C-alpha cells in the first residue's frame, strides 16, 4: 500500500471510531438522565392527589 492510502485509512478509522465513541457516550448520558429524572405524566386538572 502507498503511504497516502495508509494515511487515508487511518483517518477513516479514527473518524468512524470517534463517531461510535460519541454515540456510546450520548446513549449512556440519555440512560443516566432517564434514570435520575424519570418521566412523570401530569395528572388531569380535575383530579387532585389529596
């Protein structure tokens, strides 16, 4: 392989690897937010919790 092709493949692998790392971190961040701040449906206005 030529040096140019090797460098291009290295850049492609680093770029794709960076995207997968970012996506994994983003997924973990969403899961953590969902765990610590769970979704809670609002109650209808006619009902009260008393």
